[in-house]
C-alpha cells in the first residue's frame, strides 16, 4: 500500500472510538438480555465484530500493527433462532472425527468380537480396516466407542453436537435417505463443539498476557466479553 492510500492517524483513532462505543452497546444489550437468543444481543455482537475488524485493518495499514484479539464474524456463528418457541420434537445431530492411530489394535478388537459371534465366525471381514470398523460400530454404541476410543486404536478429532427444534416428529423413514440435509441453522436450539483448537488458544493466553498492556489485558479477561479470543 502506498503512503497516499494509507489511512490517517485520525481515521485510526475514530475506528478505535467506534470499537469502544460498540463494546458499551454490546454490554448494555447483554445486561438487558430478555432470553438466551435475544436478537438485540446478536445485533450488538455483529456490530462489535464489524467495528473491531475495521479497526484491526486500519491499525495494520497505518502502523503495521495488529490487535491481540479477534471476534468471529457472523459467518462463524449461528444465525438468530427462528424455530418454534415450544418445540414439539427435536433432532440431535452429532459428528465425531477420529484418526485410525493404531490399525493393529483396531483389527485385534474387531477379531475378538468376530470370534465371539458364532454366526460371523470365520467370515474374515475383520481382516481389513474398513471391515473392522464396520464390526466395531455395529457391536458398540457410538457413545461407548467415544469413551473407549483408545482401546479401539482411534484418536479423537473435532466433534460437534447440534440440537434442532422441530414442529412435529418426523414420520418413520422420512429422512433416512438424506439424514443431514435438513439441518437448518436457524432451528438450532444449542450446540456444543469440542476441538483441540480451543485448547491451543487457552495455552497461548498466558504468553499473550505477559506481552500486552494492562488495558488490553482487562478487555481479554472480562467474562462479559467472552467472544474476544486471543489467538494472535
């Protein structure tokens, strides 16, 4: 970027003031929250995210400096809930990722199951990884595999659980051909995510706090400003 195209110091200062104003509005919206999915809080969050992004960009363009926090944009969060206020049914969608860390352990566990099954004994389908996975996931509930994954030679990756509200229970067999096509984000009542990324961010917080000014430290550590993640 040329010097002529750089933002002025006044523009950077104005952007910083806009962030402060957005922070105050967000806190006020949180204090007046009328429910878990209050649209005023969602709107204030997005305004704060937009103001922080503008300030971050101007600060970098003018001073080649960055902020120590990042607010996820609207594309990284769920839209406002627009499902029924009193759901008559719900769907629970779960995704868990695993890496096959120890194939031999996986095969050995599948062979034990196969050997104990008189009908499948000697079929030999446990001799391949995909065959072993089919045996184990057919024998054990998904939650049991999650709790015993190391025994099966698996390594946990990211996981997420979405609870979606519905007007009425689905008819039997209605969605089996495409079970995840109707996962409408606007009907998500709540979601729970597990990722190693979160652990890495927490581990980096102490190092970050040693290097930043006290005023910024207070912003990062304020419980009311939980969306501000120190990942830079």
